């Protein structure tokens, strides 16, 4: 029986390792897909602006500055939201998966 327990433990470890590998690969593929789509969007915007720039004047510096400021504010909000979500998920994890401190 001890050999059987060892085999089960080994099988469980192999399964957990395989699950981690699959999850890691899925995360990497997801991030790669997001970055690829961002590149496509940026390339399309660049091409569009190159063509539009021939017909319309450039954006005044004051307007461009306001747009950049709004984007920065949005990024700050996203960072705060992400941090709040991280805190929430960690607290929820502590509630759902209590750790035995003995």
C-alpha cells in the first residue's frame, strides 16, 4: 500500500504540474494575442493618420496636451481600479481559503 500512496502522490503532482503548465501557456497566449491586436490597431491608426495628415492640419499643441492629460488621468484611474481589485481578490481568497496557522 505505501507504494500505491506514493504513486497517487506522484500522479497528483504530475497532474498539478501539467495544469500549471497549461494555465501558464494559456496566459502567455492571451497576452500575446492582446499585444498582437494592439499592434494591429496602432498600425491601422498610424496609416490612417498618415493619410489624414495630408488633408487636415495637425492637432494644436494645447488640444494635444489636454488629450494627453485626460489619458494620464484615465490611466491613473485604471491603476487605482486594478489595485482595488487586487486587494479585493486577496481578501476574498483569505476568506475562502483560510490558512491553518498551527
